[in-house]
C-alpha cells in the first residue's frame, strides 16, 4: 500500500516503513505525528483519489531526527566590476519513518 501526502508545500509518495525527509515539522525525535492531507491511496483494491484530499485517510509516522541539510553555496559575480559575493544556506528538515497507512 502506498500514499501520496502533501506537507510543506510539496507532495511525497510514501509506503509503510519508508524514511522520508520533509520540510521542518514541530516535534522532537521519537514523537508520533499524523499526516491528514492525503491526496491518494493505492493498494490491492486499486487507487482511491481525493478531491483534493481523502476523507478518513490517515498516515502515521515517527520523527527520527530534526536536522539541517548540507550547505548550498550561492556565488554572485559581475564581470569587469570587481563584485564578488558568496552566500551559504542550510535548509532545515525533519526525517520521518512511516509506520501506518490507513484508509
């Protein structure tokens, strides 16, 4: 069984026991969370599609870690002007393990 969930402005295709990095969510490592914005659930009986979300569908997950991604460097330069600028950015994420998908 798999599901497509929406969180943090993005959509993720997940199944049970998957480990996924999503945009930062509130909670600490070991906490249980529920995703309620389920767009689609697929399985043996065929897919069930929501408009826009499925009523009664639920995905339970456990937070594994709160961390930050590797640094992304942004380098700006204007030729013949002597202008150079380097900026770094580290995006925060939450790593979760999907424990149960219910319809």
